[in-house]
């Protein structure tokens, strides 16, 4: 069997670990492995390169993706080219790591090529999976920053807001808010009236002299909302944006175990000649077909 590995969409810490785990499991089965450079665009452009387990082990502890990645909006248009490229390279099975967009590309390919999908995005919004590769590391990066903000806030009390990544979802911001004991959470799924925001902030400042707001980058007009709040409270606000620093960094221990478990499950599935998704459910890796019902509801937890 010849396996091709590909990382797609936003890079996520732990992608490299998953690549190594896939190579490691493939080697045990005597399979050959190639990498596709630059994600789905590289698949369209036939950018294949052989991968050796020894080389990939050096990547495993690093953030980002050593294979490179890309965002391709019109992938279905290129399916015939991709299938031909895989044929030319004598690839028997493909493994795609990425978020929901990449999962759709994998599903589309799975009717033509043996395909596995692994959830890998810091946003943790992948359908049917409790966690995705990259999420835990991104959570921990934000926790470190929030702890730093609190050191300063204890010293000079003001209104503090920490903006996380997360795209147009609040999964990442909600976990950060829970983990740091934030006073207010702003997520795109639940826009808040200014009056409610003022009330929550007042309760916090009366207790602690400052308030810590955690917000997802997708919250509508976030900067204006924080400015309006500061004006209404007659105080100064300080907003910290983690930005893409949240996407990098050394993968945490949990991340590495998650990446390894999902990779092992994917290789098991492919060995049975089945296309599917290796997902994380109730603390373990499971193998589900692409066709099964998809959902991932955002549920607001009390702070
Ligand atoms: O999907 C992962 C993610 O990091 C989101 O959290 C963020 O909104 C987006 O990617 C940023 O994308 P890009 O790196 O293409 O600007």
C-alpha cells in the first residue's frame, strides 16, 4: 500500500505529530508513505515527496506543519486532476488533516480514492469530534496570556479584553474563558446586549476592581463593543489580541496523544479498505464513515 499524507487549511500544533504517527503506523504495516506539499493546492499541482519515519520524527515536536498548507475554495472543480495525480504517483490511499472545509474535500474524494480524514484545527469546530488536533495547545497559549493579563490587572485595575482566534465560532474562546475564570464571554453564537454586558462587567469590577472579558475574534464589531462598554463604565479598556501566535507553539502532551490516537485509528480503518473519519468521542478515537450524520452544536456554559 502507498499512502499520501496532506495537511490542509489553517496549520495546527500537533499536525506534525500526527504525520509522524501515521508514518510510524504505516511502517509497521510495511506501507510506503509520501507527503503532499502545500495542502490541497499541492495535491492539484502534484507536489509529492517521499517521507521517511526518521525525518518526520524530527518534526513531531514542532508546531505548524512541515508539509505546508493552503486554502483552496473551489476544490470540487479539481477532483479529476487530483485523482489522475494520485494515479500517476501510484498512491492507494490519502490522509487529509484539517478542519470542516478540508473534511468536505476529503468526503468528495472518498468516492473515488480510499481516503481518511483527521480533525486538525485550533477552532475545535469539526463536526462529530469532541476535540481536534491543535485545540489544546491553542487553549494553553491563551491561558498563559490571560494569566499575564491578570498579573497586570491586579496591579492597575481596568477593563481587560482578550481576543482569541476561532474563526466565526466560539468553541475556543469558551474553553479559554472557562479555564481562566473570565468574567464575561463574547462569542458569535450569542451576541449580548450592551446593557447585559455592562451589568456583568459592573459585578466583576465591584468584586475584583477589574473585569476580564474573553472574546472570540468572530464576535460582531468587537472593538466598538469594548469601546462602548468602557465609555459606559467611565473607565479605560485594554484589548489584547493573540492573533496567529495562538496557532503556533509546541504541541501539549494531550495534543500529541490525541494526534497519535487519531492517526492509529485512521491507519486501522484504511487497512480494512474503508474510507472514513478518525474522530475523538468520549475520550477515545473512533472511526466513522463520511456519510454519517454530522453535527457540533455550540452550547453556552455558565461562567
Ligand atoms: O481556522 C483556523 C484559523 O486559525 C481561525 O481561527 C482563524 O480565523 C483563521 O484560521 C485565520 O486564517 P488565515 O491564517 O488564513 O488568516
